[in-house]
């Protein structure tokens, strides 16, 4: 199963963090970079989905 590069972490019913996975093939970790915080769950998931789509479209510089 492919993991999304960006994901939402729920800290509480009112705090949702969008994080960037440190390693794309590993499970989420406390060392993953914080990208943005939200107080509305839907907004956090929409933001993570949009940047995951952008990430898929951009070339991976590590393979160039």
C-alpha cells in the first residue's frame, strides 16, 4: 500500500496537524515535519490531499 507523503494527525477534537512524512515508505513518526495546523478537520484533510496531488505531479529530484 502506498503512503501519502503528507498526512493529517489529530491531536484533539479541535487540533489537526498536516505533517510531511520524513521517509515516504515508513509509518508516521514524531520526527515528521509539521507543515500546517487547522482547527477544522475537513480543511486539514483537503489541504493534505491538495499538496499530495502536487507532490505526485512534481518530479522527484532524487531520481534525476
